[in-house]
């Protein structure tokens, strides 16, 4: 969590509140970290940190969209901003699909 906060703080993003949501609570078996944050202006952010060795492909984009849908139902509201931290090679088509879906990739 500290790496995520430090990286976002370097870009000028400051949050009032940041909670980690366990993937098991959403019924997800992936080894990812999910954070729900509230910024100073009151907007909600979803931050997902992914660390894997294999390349992230188009099927993974759909998987993360399903996780986002489960998260909106779990929290009871939509999020203004979506950020994904990826520590793996990223397919160019998957990168375009993430951007088209409204994700910011770090």
C-alpha cells in the first residue's frame, strides 16, 4: 500500500481516506490488491495493483472490468476515477482497451 500511496503522491494525488478491500470479499481468486480511496474533493477512486509474471492480455481487461462491476455493487456506488498499477508486460491491444474503458495505467 505504501508504494501505491507514494507513487500517487509524487503525481500530486492526495487522499483523505484509503481502504484496502480483500479480493475474497468480492469473490475474486486473483492475487491483486484493491483499494477504495476518497480524495480531498470527495470523489471516489478505485486503485488496483497487479503483480504477475505473465503478460496482461485482452482477456485480463475483461476480468478487471468484471472485478470493477463487483466492486461497484459491493460498495454501493460508482467511482469517478479508475487507476491500475501493472508490474508485468502489457499487450498493446490491452493497453488501448484499458484506456478506452477509462482506466489510467501506471
